[in-house]
């Protein structure tokens, strides 16, 4: 009886050992099956991707048709297209198809505004003259044709104003970076990072300048392109001064310091000139608006009192 129990215990022990030895293999097989299922799932998703592309084809076709219509509206003359591209670049429209999209927007507004006016004509009062619908149709067509250009010019003016506000700070930071030992290229990149939060437009132009110089463009050409993009007289003077400094071999830090102080002095003179011209500009508003009011305040009480005596 004891031999049977000992043999049973030995069998159980051998079974437990066999199970423990087989456990890693079982775990490996389970994981392998899970990995295989995941691989099959990924393959099935990749095989289903072309069907998703086929379902998205109508949208891409519409986008392609709109892009082709906009491209047809764009000018074929390369010089005119380059001028429009430069205007859009100054307005921070950097899309590769910016010129085509601009002319497409002009075409769309040219059609949309007269169409809206045509829809609104039946709701206009009958007392209007007969030529008014035709004149309104022409006015809305001209306005729709000019509206994209007006918006681009307004954005360029805002960008120039923002760059003008941050230009003195840029010069001070450039002087500090160059005198601290940085090269001009590294100073430009550092200043662009410092101005990113306060003067974003100027920071973007400086980053573009740094990328152009890093790509191998000549420093004179890169600074001239920067001055053209910014559109400021100070930037053009800075580009000319840097070119002359590079040709003559003068100290860059001293040159930047002199230019910065000269720029601030010139801005102070411009502010004083505007302040001195203010009285002459205020003469017409004073005569048209302030003087009649003062005259009425002074004369009306006397007229009322004189009438009471009468």
C-alpha cells in the first residue's frame, strides 16, 4: 500500500515537473499567436487602404478641378507671376500654389458678389431709379475683383508696422550678440528666437534669413532679400551697411552699434517732425468743428438775454 502511495506521489511530482518545463513553451506559443494575429490585422488594414483611397477619390477630384481652374486664372507671364508671388510672400502667404489660389479667389469673388446682388435685387424698394441695378451689378463686380488685392495689401501694411515696431529691439539684440562673440549668422538665429513671442512677423523674416544663409546663399543677397520682404527703409540701409562693412573689412560690432544709434536718432527726429506738424494739421478740424461750437456757446446766451429784454 505504501508502495502504491509512493509511486503515486512520484507520478504527481513528475507531472508537476513536466508542466513547469512545458510552461515557457506554452507561453511562447500564446505570445507568438498574438503577434501573428496582430501582424495579420495590420496586413488586412494595409490591404484595405486602397479601398479607402478609392472612396476618397471624389474629394480629391474636386480639389484637383478647383486647383486646375485656379491655375488657369493665374497669369502666364512669369514676371507678373513673380511680382504677385513676392506680394503674397510679404503677406506671409507661402503656399506653393499661392499665386493660383490668389487668382482663384479673385475669380470666385468676381462671381459671388454680383450673384449675391442679383439675388437681392427683387427685395430692393421700387422707388430706386432704373439704372441702379446695373450700376450696383458693376460696382459689386469691381469690388469683388479688387477685394483679394485689398486684403493682401492690408496684411502687408500690418506686417510692415509690426516689423517697424520691433526693428529697434532687433538692432539692440544684434549688437549685444555680436559684441558677446557670436557670428552674424548665429546672432540672427538667436535674435529670431528671442523675438518670437513679441514680434512674430520680424522673427519669421529673420528665421528665413538664417535659413537662406545656412543653405549657402551669399550674405549680401540674403540681407537684400530680407530688406525687400520687410519693406522698411531701415532694413534696406542695414543691408547696404553690412555689404559695405564686409567689403571694407570694418568691425561688425562697432558698425552695428553706430547704425543702431543713428537709427534711433533718425526716428526721434521723425517723431519731432510729426509733432511740429501737428498744429498745422489741427487747424482745419479746429475751424470746422471746435470754433463753431465755441461761437455758439458764447453767442447763444447773449442772444437769449437780448430777446428777454425785447
